C-alpha cells in the first residue's frame, strides 16, 4: 500500500469580478492556515480537517464562477518537505511575533507594581483572555512548531503572574534564604523548549544533581508531595516580572556565577524577546534549540542534548571571564 501523500493543494483561478472575492478568498485561506507556494496554489498538511477546510474554500470560489481544484501531492523536485515546513513556520512566526508585541505593550502599560488598581487589573485580565484565545487559535494552525511560540507562552505567563494580587513584602522584612533542593522530582510542561531545557540543565548542574524530571500537560496537573514545578501554570519556579524561569532559579537558589548569568541572558532573549540583552551567540543558540525541538520529540532527549549545548556554552563563558 502506497503511503498517503503528505500535502493537500488548492489550485484556483479567480474571476475578475466581483472585486471583493480576491480579498475574501485570501482571508479564508489565512484563517485555515494555508500558505502559498505559487500564485494561486496553496498548501496544507494532508489531513481530514485540511481537506474539509480547502473543500469549503473551493466551493466558495466555484460559487462565484471561479475555478478550483484540490489534489494530494508529494514533492519529488523543486519544493522540498523542509522548504514547505519553513513556509508554515514563517507564517506562524509572524502571527506569534504580532501577538508578542501586543502582550509586551500590555505588560508595559501595567508597570511593575504588584499592587494594581482594580480597574487596571480588570483591563489586564480582559486583555489576557483575548491574548490566550488568539494564542490558542495560532497554535491550532502551527503544524510544525514555530520557534516563536515559546516566547508568546512565556510572555503570557509573565502577564498572568503580574496580574496576580500579590502585595510586596512589608518594609524591613529580611531577604529569604536561598532555596535548597536534593533528590527532588521537578515537573514542567511537555514539549520543552529553550527556557525549560536550560532550566533542567541548571537544576542538575548547580542545584540538584540527582534531580529527576516529569513532563506533564500545561494545566490541570496536581503535584505530588515534594515535587517542584517550573515554567508552568502555578509553578513554584516560573517567570517573575521580566525574568525568565532560568533567571528566577539562579536568583532563588543564590547561584552567583557571572558565566551562568551570561548564559541566562541568552536564554532570556530567546524566550522573552524583549531586546534586553544583545549577546552575539543568541541567534546561533536559538537555531540549535529549534533544531533539537524539531528532531527530538522526546523531552528526556531534549534535556540530554540541550544539556550538552548549555554545558559547552557555560564552559566557553567561564573561560572568557577568567
């Protein structure tokens, strides 16, 4: 039995009138996540859902006296599967970046005070709801895991944390001692990316050498006694203000190491994308992390391979700072 072709193509030709049909068709194709590989040729991964979506667009075109055909395809020359996937990732990357800018704008407007006025908090929560709905929509069309998606999730978590009603410590309160952990099970979201990969390396390297990790769905997990969650909803260790989880772990466990701080700047910039740091190594590390995520579906494998990457990066900074 021959394998099912990987792609579904919509090949269409629109009439010159009505003029609105071109805009309407473009919006319909954008809504279902299709990308153009040629003029009037759009592609989606070959699934039942994609077939239904493109068939609906084709019917709309035919109803307006245009021409539309659907076909299953496997590319054997010219376009490669990797090139098609890159088109999808670029399209979703733009969607994620646009949403990131909106979330950053809301974070900036709220400010860093933990005691927010009720009206500002209500406005922020309404915006957070909109952002999460839009994020869910984009993820539904993110067929190949665009790297920019992790930054959006981190920003949304940061916004949610900022909106929690958590007043500052009273004046004169002593700074808490650094946290301690030994032989702990550390829990985080499945599908780990840069902040969680780097944080797992940090935990085993500097905090809890005998740590074990558990990867669970993003929400709804009830921790067992003694477990510590990181970079996930209601975690003990997650974004605080403009700090990513890696930076929070460094601070909470009192790890004072300039080389590690430099690694943290790279993790921060890939994860949060706020332009705060400008380490020249950042673009290269970002591409390697994206490659690890694409080639390693297993989270334990991502921890192992990503850990080697961050160990080498740390060693490089350590030598440089002597």
